């Protein structure tokens, strides 16, 4: 009755896989999410700087606030480092476990997931979790900031729909030209987004709807979120391959 026993054995193997690998990956995801939220400290500092610290004229208050924000940004960097290290080690442990239990051929099927955990695809996907939070905060300052950010997000995803060049396509001059055009357009769109956000904020500030601190903060939050969206779009192929690998686990 090997055919009957096989599904149960695969389910148990997947359970061991999940316990040994994706517990640390879940924690790494949470660390990246926390680090992403901490990256908002700069924008909050801008609001406090223009709204309270400068008008108060208190250098001690400025020093304390600056120290707190700088500390948060340092912790953010440490959290991202730890998250990357945890994901890398978890991916390696999962890969070697599969190779020991199922053989080299089966382990090779999980290489896309391993590459995602070791490279930029995993943090790029994890960073998307707090993007709506930043859009919501910028929209709270003024809905136009959120609307403009969503429009540029759609543009970045559209530019990221093209798969990266394969070794074979790198020999094709036309393919290289298309890829070069796409990358230049993506870079230009990022700079254009910042200018548009500042221009929008300037118009709102002239009308007295927002003050200068809110203008800069909304721009910083929106650009931070757009950077995460752009990175996820650029890593779309790796994220997609890792997701397909994960979905194939029960049938492996």
C-alpha cells in the first residue's frame, strides 16, 4: 500500500519542513516589518522639528529627540541585518534537510525559494507589509499624497513586469536595449515621483492646507514606501518563483 501511505508521509515531511525553516522566516519577516516602521522615524522627526522643536527654541529637546530618532534608525539597521541572517540560515537548513530526506533531485526544486531567502527577494516581499501603513499616514496628512503615491506604485509595477535578462537574451542587442530603456525609465520615474510629491506639497503649503514639516514628512513617507514597491517590482521574478516553489511543497 505505498500509494496510500505516500500522502501522509509527504504531509509529515512538510510539517517538519515548516517547523525547521519557516518559524525563523516568520520571525525574520516580523523583524523586517518592525524595521520598516522604524524607518518612519525620520519623517516624524521632520514634523516635530518644524512643528515644535524649532518654535520652542529648546536645544536640549532637540538633542533628546535627535538622539532618539538616530537610535531608532540604528536599531532598524540591526533588525534588517538579523532578519537577513535568520532567513539565510533558515533557507540553508531547509535545503539541506530536503536533500538529506528526499535526495539531490528533490532539493534542486527548492532552489528558487532558497535564493529568495538568501537574496533581495525575501526582504523586498516582506517590506510590502508596511507600505499601506505609510500610504495611509501620508494620506492622513492629505489624501492627494496617498493618491499620487498609489499612481506611481502602479507605474513601478508595470515597469517591473518585464522579466530580467537571461544569459541567452544578454547576447541579443534588442533585448539589452529594451532592458536598458526599462531601467532608465524606472529610475526617472522615481525621481519624477519625488518632484511631483514636493510640487504637490508646495501647492498645498501655499494654500495653507499643510505646513512645511508635513510637506517634507509626507514626501519622505511616500518615497520610502515607493522605494519598497520599486524593489519588489524589480524582484518580481524571484518572488514569483519562490511563491510557486512554496505552493509546490505539498506535492513534492
